[in-house]
């Protein structure tokens, strides 16, 4: 994915022990389901009204050499595909974290979806998370209530079913971040809106590598209890594989034998 430094396997055991979803927590997703269970029934799935969705599309796509939001998967630009997935998963309040004001234009999107701008441009994907949480807080009378699901634009293998599984892992006041083989994926995760102050503080004191700050933000949530870890099964690898380079895009396209665009 365009940001983060999730490949540190040495932290795998530490992450797995940092926070797990307590047994008996009230379920928000499908009855009897859990994030690792594929048995989702869209007919009974209920998405809380306080859950908003933000697509992270503010990166400069330097390694790709062209804006990844315009790359096609399933016959449409990735940005429009991700909007469709969030809508299919049941989310109604959507926005796009579009990066700085001087970025190139994005594909035309449906009316009513705002473009959010980074408060601190150049600090990596956490700047998009911060502006998304800031926007979502303004949707509710109590700015600290609710959650926001963040989805990177460059995940062509994502599906609405997987997003429902992610949603079923959140709880009252807590979000959910997927983790596979010790690698967190903070740009396909749900954060509680009350974490906005923490995101803002991380931007004000960026680490030496700003793009690692999304990882630090998630670890802070695991340590303090407003995030839980979802250990995804190995078969979810394709879902969480992003397009970073031209070869990723070429090899991942359906006409090249890839599985991009699969539901």
C-alpha cells in the first residue's frame, strides 16, 4: 500500500499480544460472525449509522508513475471501484482523502462525496487519516462518537464481503486493524473517531520516516485499547495486496491472468 512500513515481521509476536477482541463483546456485525469467518449474509448485516467511509487517494504515486486512482480494475477506475465497494458494504457517508490542493484531478465521482485536503501535506497516509477523522467527527452531535473505515485506493483485490468482515470486528469505542503474519495493514482499517486527537498529535511530531507514522498510530491504539487486532487468514493475502509499480498493475489485470476486479 502506498504508505506505512508494515513489513517488520520481528514485531509479529508483539502485535499479536498487544490487543485482542475480548470474548463476549457486543457484536455490531452479523450475529454469530467474526472477522475471520467468511459466512456473512448481506441480508442480515447491519452497518451502524455512525460508521463513515473514507477512501485514501492522496498519494503521489511516484513508483507507479501515474495516479493510481485512475488505474482500471474491473472496467472502471480504482477510485470509483472503491466507492462502489464501500456502498455495497452498507456505508452511506463517504468522503475522499484527496491529498494536497495541488494534486492532479481525480476521476469524476458521484455527487455528495466531498474531497478532503491534508492539513499537513507531505507526511504520508496518516495525513489522510487525520483529515478523514476530522471530517467524520463533524457528522455527529458528539464528535467523539462513531467510527471511520479507511480504504486505500490501490487495493484492487478488495471486496464488499471482506469489508463486512472488518466491520464485524469493531466494537463500542474501538476500531479494528487487520494483521497478517505480523504485518498490520493500517490503510484498510476502522478507527474510532475519538482517535482524531492522537492522529493530529502524530502529525505534529512526525517520526524520522513520516510514512511509518500510520503504523505508530495503530500501535498506539493497540496499546491504549481503542484498536483491536484482526489476524486474517493466509487466503486474504490477495485482498490486501496493493498496486505500487507498473508491473503490479500489468500482472494484476484480469487480461493478464490476475484477479483484480473480482467481487
